[in-house]
């Protein structure tokens, strides 16, 4: 009985999402190929950001709400390449190169702060995100175009300094997604796609039972796959092993001579730098940068997706990331339309999206605390002697 | 090496803030020797270990006296890592294992076998991957040395407790340069059969040239394993002799010492108690004030598993034993401060456990060992502190209509506080002084006053004299005795100081490894209690008493 209960309790969040989606998909009336297309796009867009959360979890630092620091670093890189007019893959690479040192500095700062707030990493990094947001806004709103040279008038506010809220990333839009154009198409879809692509060469696969066609962001998926391989490799290294040790018991790791604080800082730095790349990949897919908002929700939605994928504050796998992206975004895609078809109001979907992502984080945190208490109790039960089971 | 011993201590001494805890400790340890180190709590064992391991606490409190030599060369460690580098290994009483790791991962923690990787030239060694095969191999051979069969792939959290101890020791063995191994109570968590395996394994280790210092309170094991026994008492080395020249009883009496100290007075209440036990006809039936049956209490670090005893009305009952064996858990469990089970009856009526309110409602009062944490509201004035529990549980010191509108009766509170300040001669500026500003001894008196205000039938007191000076100690103990005499209150005192218990109690129960080892009249010689503390009663052979 306890076992069944455990299985349900451990997978409650993904299960709820599967059930909701199972109802909402038919209600939305979307075709399978549309849903697959949308999901593929969103996997490409979001996975990298979510994957950047894994390493701090491994090091026992919980969900790194501080990943927005990395996202801001990435955005600063993007602003510079827009100003300098560098486009395409070189532009993206340059944005990464500019973002990396900023992310490293922010990561080191964040790591030092978190080392002073052991056991309260999540709330600290969350609030730290607000603080750095303030610094970022000051930089972007006042310093850019004034002290930091930004010359492109399309970027600047009409007053002459400060960056506009909406920045078009046309130069790098979809550049990674379409680097290796790939489509899967049903029998009827070929001609239609050749038209769209203007006669350029592309990889094409045919699936006879498919209706319509699906573009695959192959290069992005390859980057993500490489990242997954990196994480798998990282777990096998000494550094990864040290992080796992610290994650389970800081005091034991410390007494074994593992440099606890340093390792924790490394974990946060890696996460911040990866979040910086993740945000660049995310924005190249979106094609526009909301200077003052884009990073805001990067953290919240990534964390929600990871938790929905079945991860917890102390344990997360690569499988959780992809399960989370699929379930979370499937909900996003179908919920507004399902809501509209059901109630006649598309707002309900948007409401749902926000409600669900915050709600899920709350539930996951509560579940985590509850489970940890229960485990502690179970661990102590053996000490309660022969009468302990009453 | 030559004729130099592996480790030589010369005139080691240590003071903490003018409080002498170690004086003039000198002994040698040779390679391959097994030495038993025994002593009561506070005898100075842990301070000695801290000095040997270069724990920061030693340096930060002014260092130590005397010198330590390894292979004839003088050393002075400032961090545990230096001690490790010199081949001194330590297995702690608490497990320092990572629960989610396998045996191999734990044994080789931070000493993992790494694959060669070109990346290490760019970054550091830490980016090399682990060579799991080689790690498992090394772990297996370390475990094998101990003569047990544990798979290196087994996750530590899924292991029985005994296995964990072996993993800890295997970790020290794997360290190639380990030459001297300290084991702090390694058998405390082991079943008898496991302890036997461990002892065999340690003998094998010693034969391979590693010196072992075995710290245990189980004297029979110490005697069986060790070639030499060192007894520490009150910071002095009392004896250093081959174990075959000592019987366990002799060891116990050396540890407890003070055989010559006779009890000066016998509290009169003993009469009532002895009538109960020796001559039941005189009084037909005395109901016990407190009857505890199969009590278990889950108090971290002080768990008791199965405790049964009876306390008669008007008795002063002592609970003693070594720290960590569970004596504190008994009163805390009865009062409902930690999860507990079993049956507790007061004057024949069953007490609801796990509800402090229920215990307070039965006219029981409690003085916690955690004076500043549980005992007092440090930022509140004395009169509040003294009357607080009475106000909350008995509705006293209030004016107004119960359940509808009630207010504090400050006047009555202050009056009551003044009464106790005079009675117990609490040194303070007045009832409105904050409790946190008083000295330890006076705070303890406030705690007692707080309990007395409740007019309890049963008073439970934990460590009444911990951390207070000698004068206050006598006063506190005398107050208790007097209170018992005047009001006939049943008092249960838990203390780690046996002499203190012997001076006030009628009977004393000794707790050992979560169980009552025995209950003896306080007039018994100290070494009897020592034997109980050392777990000698259960596996004691009659012959050894006479030896």
C-alpha cells in the first residue's frame, strides 16, 4: 500500500499534466503534425535553458533561480551584436563570447552569496535575481548609449541613451534552427515546402502517414544533444562526483577534503554560463528581444517545466528535462484553444499558463519538504525499538 | 624508525578558559599495537583526540602543552589534513558516509581513481572521469582485509548499520599511508556477531603493522582486543598497563574512581522506599508515583528503546549513564517533547504521551537540560519566566473571566517572583530583570522556581548542575532535597555526574545503550554503577568479579 502511494506521490505532478493534456488535446482540435511541429520548436527553444539547471541540483543547491543572471548576460551579448550589425552564426558566437565573461563574473558573485546562505539557496538566488535585474536595468536603461557606446539609432530610445524595449533580432533569427534545414513531410507536403524554401537544398524525409510537413530545427537539437552528452560526461568526472557528494552531505564532503565552497561556486558558474547560452538560443528562435522582460520569465518557466517533468529540488535527470518541456508546452499550446472551445474565452488559457507554472513550483516545493520529513522519520523509525511500529 | 615509537606523547595538557581538562598525559604507541582507551564522559578522551588530530578548536583556545612525536620527530598539527598526511586515521562515532553513494564511492571519497585525460592539462585533475573498475577493485580489497563480504556496488543507505562501520574502517585502510588508526566507539552500533567480526578484523590489521587505538565503553571488548589499556579520569592518565593484569571490574573502578568517598548522609525518604522493597507488609500497597513501561523515545542522539521502571511517591530517583546513551530522552519523552511510545502511568493513571500539556496537566513539572533553549524566555523578565507555565497551564496569575477575557495579574506575578528570588537567593536586580542577563547558576534557579510554582507532584530535572559553579551546585542540590523533604514531591533527576546523583538520590537507574542496565540503591559503591555504565552486566561472567 505504502509502495503504491509512494509511486503516486513521486509522480503526481507529471501524472496530472498527462491527464489534463489527454482531455485538452481533443478539445483543441489541433492536428498531430501541428502539435509535433510546435513541440519540436519549443524543445529547441527551451531545453538548453532547462538543462542549465541540472548541475546546481546535483550539487545540492536546489533550483537555481539565479539562472536569470545568465540570461541577462546573454541578452547583453545580443544587444552588442545588434549594435555592431553582426549577423548569422558569427553573430551568435560573438554574443556567446561577450556573454560568457559577464556570466562567469555574475556566477562567481552568485556563488559567493549562496555560500553565505547555505540551506537557503533557492530563496536567496531568487531574490538575487531581482537585485541583479536592477543592475541590469540600470546598465541597459541609463548606461548604454551614454557610457557604454551603442550607436545604432534603431536600438536606442529617442532621448539618445537607453535601449528600446523591443529589439529586433532579425540578423540571427532562426539562424541556428535553420542551419541544417530538415523537414519531414507526408506524401502531399513536398511541393508546398519546396516553394517555401525558395529552392534551397534541404534534408527531407518522408513519412507516408503524416499530414502536412514538419520542419526540424536540426542544428539546435544537435547542440542540445551535445549538451546532454556533456552533462552525462560531467557526471562521470571527479568534479561531478564531488558535486554529488556535496549535494548529499556537505559536512562529509568537507571532512573528506573536498573544497566544498569552491565546488559550489563552480556549479553555479557553469549553470550561469549555460543559462547565458540557453537564453541566446531561446532568443534566436523568438527573433525579438524584450530588453526588460525576456529574462524575467526564463527562470520561472524553466523551473516549472523541469518540475513538471518529474524532477525534485534534489534530483533531476535529463529525461525530466525533456518530459517537462513536452508536457509543459503541450499544455501551453492546447490550453488556450481548449479553453476557448470550451468556455469561449482564450484568456483562460493564458490564465492557466501563469497559474499552473507558479502553482506547480509551489506544489513541488511543498512536496519536497513533506517527502524529506517523511524520509527522515522513516530513517529514525528503526531507532524506536520493538514498539516503534504502533 | 629504529627504536623510536610510532607515536609518543609527552606531558600533554590542555586548559579551556582556565578549566583544566587534560594534565600530564604521556604514553607511547608502537607499530602493530592495539591500545584500549577508556574513561568516563569528561575524562578528556575527546580533547586528547582533538589535540592529536589538530582540530581547529584546540588552536583557537590557546593550543596545548607538551609535545607529540611521530617516529621520533616532533609534530604539531594545525589541521586534520596534516594528521591524515602523517598516517593518522580516525573513525568517528557518527558515520561520515554519503548515503546515496556506493560502498566503493565512499571508501574512495575524494581519493577516486581517475582515467588519464588530456583535459586535465587545460583545467585541473577534476575534469578527469572516474575509473569505476579500478575503484571497485580497490574497495573490494580494502573490504576484504576486514574479513567481511560487502559488495562495493552496494548503496550505503541500504546497508545495515554494522556494514556502515566496516565501510568507514575500510576507508581508513585504503589510505595507503595509514599507520595509526583511532576508533571511537566502533562497536556501539554493532550487533554482537558483527562486533566479533570487527574485533577479528582489527587484530588482523594490527598484525599487518597498523597501530590501533580502540575507544569503547564495552570493557569486555576492550579487554579481549587490546594489549594495553589506558584509563583516563578527570584529565589524568590513571593507569597504563597490559590488559591481562586488569579485570573488567578493576577497569571500571579505575574509571569511576573515588571508592573512598562515602556518602555522608542518607536521605530519610529511603526508609519509605526500602519498606516498599524489603518489607512489603508494613505498608500494604504504595502506588508508584510514576510507572514507566516499555518506553521508547526518539530524541536525536539520545534515543532510548525499551525502558521500564517505577518511582515511588516521595522518592528522589536518579537516572545516570554516559552521554548519548539515552538518559536525557527519558524525562524529555515523558514530558512529550520528543516522539515517544510505550506506557507511562502517574499514580496509576495513564499519561498521554507526545503532549507536553497532558504531562503538565498531571501536575508534573520539568526542568530541561537545555536551559537557554527550552527552559527560559531569555528576553523576558524573571517574573514572567517564573510564572509563565503556571499561567498557561493552570490559569493562575490571571484576572478576569475564564475563557472570555483574562489579563495578566502583574502584581501577583511579581509577588510570586520575589518570593522565589528570596527563597532560592537568586542574584538579580529584581523581578523585572531579563532572564538572559543572569549567570548560569541563577538561571538554573529560575528554572527551578518555574517548576516549583507549578506545585508539582512529580518533578523531572535534567542535568541540574550542568555549567554552573560549585557553590551554586550545592545550593541547587540542597534546594531539591529540601523541597522533597518539605512537600513530599517525587523528584527524578537525570545527570551525567554520578557522584551528584549518589549524594541526593535514593535509587539510581543507569541507562546503557538505550536500555536500563540496572537500578541500584544510591548507597552501593560507585564501581557498581561504573560496571552498569560499561555494559558489563549483561555479558559479565561471575568469575570476573572475583578476579
